[in-house]
C-alpha cells in the first residue's frame, strides 16, 4: 500500500495568511486544494513537501464573478464540478464546461479544482510509477535521476502536459492571476506554460494561482475534443481546442488551434490557423488546415497508445473541431482503429 510521507499541514483562514505561511515555510512547502494530483504524487515520492498548506476552506478561491459580455472570473479553487455545472459557463463558455466535465470521474471532479487542473504536473510512463519501480531503473531526469528514458540522449525531460483545461484556456485567450507575499501578476494562459517536462510552469513555487479570467464573449466560439483509451477517467493522449471568430458571411476573422497531450506544453498550430484565416470553412479548407496541423504534434513514448497513431489522430481531431464550429457534419474520422474514448464537445463518445 502506498502511504503519504510525514508532513505538517497548515490551514490558513485567508489568502494573505496563506501567502505568509508559504513565505515563512520556504521551498519545503506546497499548496494543495483538491489534492487529486499532489497527494498521489506524494505517495509515489515524486513530490515530498515537509509543509502542506491547505486551500480548500478559502471562500475567496471559490467565487464565480462577472457576466459573459464583460468577461467572467473563476476562482482557482472552484471544483471542476462547480465549473461544468454552472449555467453561465455552460451557455457562454461551453468549451470550458466541456473540458472540465471530461476530466476523470464525478468523485474526483467533486474534489479537484479548476486551478489544480491548470497546474497539473506533467506525466510520463517512466515517471508515474511508485518509488521502488523508479528506483529499479535508477530513476529518471524529472525526479532523482539523470536520464530521460523517453529520449535517453536528450538533455531535457519530455514528460507530457495532460491538462484538459489548459488547451482551452490558451485557445480562448484567458488570463491567470498569480499571488505571493511580494505581490501579484497577471499572465496570459499561454505564458503559464514552458516546453519542458520538468520546468513546465512559468510560476514561482511561492506563487498561488487565485483567479482565471475568461475574456468577454464577443462573437467567438470554441470547442474541445479529447482522445483517451476509455470513455472516462483517463488523461488525454490528445486534446484539441479550437476557437474561431466568424464574420457574418462565415469568413474566419480570427482563429486559435491548440493541441494538448502531445507535448510538454499546449501547442499553438500557427500553420493551421493561417490556412483558414480570411476563408470560409468548407470541407476543403478544413482538410487543408488539418493537413498542416498534425505535423506540430510530436508525441513520444511517454503515455498511452502508439506515437505515430496519436500524431495522425491530431489531423482528424483538428478537422472535427473545425467542422463542428462551422456547423458541418464532423466526418473524416477513420472508420477503423482503436477509437474508444473519443469525446466530442457534448461529452458523448
């Protein structure tokens, strides 16, 4: 049985107290909200903080403010269930609601927070094992070792970013608020992530993610598709978030296409965006965008399914998301192959 290591648990009564506790405890402390990521990591000895600062009781982190016309602010401590069940989010930010609903299982969505999912630790077949297993291979670069077993000659870690909400937040242009005892700062969601499996967050350890700012709904629409082996519970082996603003005649005025689950950070597919800008979304233009999108996916042997198949599926998923936003039948998905776990925007598989 995997057991938690010993640690000291602190429960602040306010955000100011939480940041002061972190400043006092220093690098041996970590924040925890729902604990669905940190506590399993602690059991596997991937993370071993001496002090854990609990945030679950801070009401200031569980607010949902604003209106879609002006933009909404999600408290980072809101549970995933609270996010996906909120009617304003469902109606005006359906891609956000859908991404949250596709995460894990109902029990874990009742515990896990939206902020926690955005800060999810990167994953890898060689890293997400118990301590004894990792010790048997002399550990890996991400924790206690020197070699990235995914790419042994590589100077960097290739653990994959597996958040469902991150690609959506990047695609819609959300912002995040980080707070510490030395002040606060706002970042575009895209700036929060680095292309490195070890140093995957542009966030200092003492900083606390407190808010996610969703932009005003101003004619744009977005969707998210997720690929996983099973129809629930699993992390994505591919996620595609597409966000478009269409003119009255259907011409694409602005576009963001983001890939998740196939790299150490959400990947913006600039070539695919350029392929549809200024054009109407026909079957032909969608296929052109999909054809230049999938080369950007660079999956390695660090999670489920064959690398080449995951890469190829990016083409079909980009096409599917664009077809949905254009109001066209999705089509284009291969009729054969292990397609269990394809999740469309309405959550069906």
